[in-house]
């Protein structure tokens, strides 16, 4: 697949619709007067009879940009354990979102976000001191060639360093996608390389989201920059479910 056939600028004449295929959905775009009819539907659905209309002005240009979800993602890695002073690298697949801009990529020109895969809501942290997130699931891979990447998915490399004296069981790990860039690598999309250092349950772990020559190549091809361009305070990256049962 060539992701740049999807994520690019489109110039569409009046009443000549464009049908964009993205993973398992179709995005239908039609210029009408000084606005746009835009809608999406899956392969298993009939094309909707009505389309959302957006009045935008005289420009005949639309831009489709890849993005990630609006909330952090929770990975449930309960089958993964890391011995003290050891590093583990694995890969997860993250479904992307399509952002539609008119004229140019400016936050005021964002028309619509199209979600390919709807993720379940979840909570990360304690009931009185946590945050809302989406549930990514527990699927992971040790080798990139095992992923079988789909057009709507981005590859996220994760490295966890257990810098503590005890075994780390990855019960719940949060991926803060607001800190991630998206890169085009050959025909695929990669997120930022996530590097986490676990220092113990009572110590806030460190997290780094950045580029890597190993995954992104010598010359970076950035498709989308992080949604959060400000420094954020330290946050909890690991959460362990408390055992409410006591031994008899």
C-alpha cells in the first residue's frame, strides 16, 4: 500500500465526487458550491443516503492527515514480565484517525475527524486519582515482520527498562499518544519510539517519545507532529491492580 495515496491534498471540482479507500472504510468527498459533502462508511455497510455538509468557502482543496486518538491508550501486558535491570522491546498496532482540513492544515480549518476503529473507554490509575483513556488491548509482537500491518494501523515500538530490584509484571501500561509523531517508513506508518524506565512502584517512571534511526531511518518523513507541543508534568506510566483478597 502507498499511504500517500490517502494522506495528501485533493483538488475536487464541483459535483465530481472522490472516493478514498482507507482500511475497511470508504471516505466520500463531494464539492458543492462553497462547501463539501463528506461521509464515511464501512465495506459492510451501504452508502448512506445523506451526507454531512460543511460550508467552508471558495477553496476547492481538501487535505487528509493521519492522526491518533484523542485520549491515551492502555496496553494490558499481563503476560509480560521483565527481570531486574533488563530491557524488553515489543511492538503494538495503533488504529489511526483521518483528519480532514479545508484549504490548508491549520487548526481553524479542521472540518472533521473520521475514526476507523472505535476503541473501548477505560480508566487508568486509582478511582480517585486516574484518567480517562482508550483500551488498546493486549496484542503485542516481538518482531516487526509478524505484525501484518493494515493500511489504517501505525506501528508503535515500545521499550521498557526495569530499573528496579524486583520483577516487573506489565499489568497496565499507558501510551500517551498526544506525545507521539507519525512517520512514513517505506509503505507503513510508525509512531514515535516509546522508551519507558520503571524505577519501582513508589517512584514515578520516566518516559521518552522520540525518533530513532532504527525504526524511522536516517531521513525522517514526518506525517504528523505530536498533538501536545508543551512540556507535561511527570505522570504515572504503569498501574498495578490491587489484590483485594488476603491470604487465609
